[in-house]
């Protein structure tokens, strides 16, 4: 049982670490957008996507250890920590409760920051589309097809202003 609990604790710590790294990336991304420092914005999106994969892997690993502990305690594999923790040795209960609580709180912060960043980035795209439309009246906004390809807006065939001279 000790090895099983050690593995579960390590998995909870790893999940917490991955959420923390995700929050740091999202904070960095938000700062870049807020200060209009867009040079590394696209690489930051790729970094967030890679970190999302790491978060999912850590979560799967923790869930696997959680299922093993539930089976060992003769609970359903779908048992949550609310059912699991009271059946664990008393020495481990406070630590596991604290790790679960920290993971849940950090997950909420990650979700909030991701929503904020999504709104900021959506607004930036919307403003850029308006700007492009003001430069090229009558052009249609870019849209994506099923493959994610975008078509460039068509430029007017004639200049909008007559040239002097």
C-alpha cells in the first residue's frame, strides 16, 4: 500500500507542477498581449498547446494511480477522492487532501486565465479585421475552410483615392 500511495502522491505533485507551468505560460502570453509585444505570440500559442498535452498526460497518469488505489481499497474504479481519502491511512490523508485541493484551485485559475486570453486574442483579431476592412472596403473578412486554410482578402482593383498630379 505504501508504494501505491507514494505513486499517487507523486502523480498528484506532477499534475500540480504541470498546471503551474501552464498558468505561467498563460500569464506570459497575457502580458505579451496586454503590452502589445506580439513578436513571440505565435510561439507562445504553440507552447501553450504543448503544455496542454503535458497536462493531459499528467492527469491520465494521476487518474491511473487513483484507479489503482480505489481497486486496492475495494471501491469502484470511478471513486473520487472524497470516497478514497477517508479509507487511506491517517498519515497520508492530510497530504493527499491538500494536493487535491491545490490541483483543483490551480485548475480553476488555469481555466480562468485561458478564458481571459481567449477573449483578448479574439478581440485583437476582431480589431485587426476591422482595420483591414477599413483599408480595403468591400473585401470580405478571412474565413477558414475545413482544413484550417484561410484565403487572403481581395484588394480593390482601383485605388480608393485619386492620385494628385
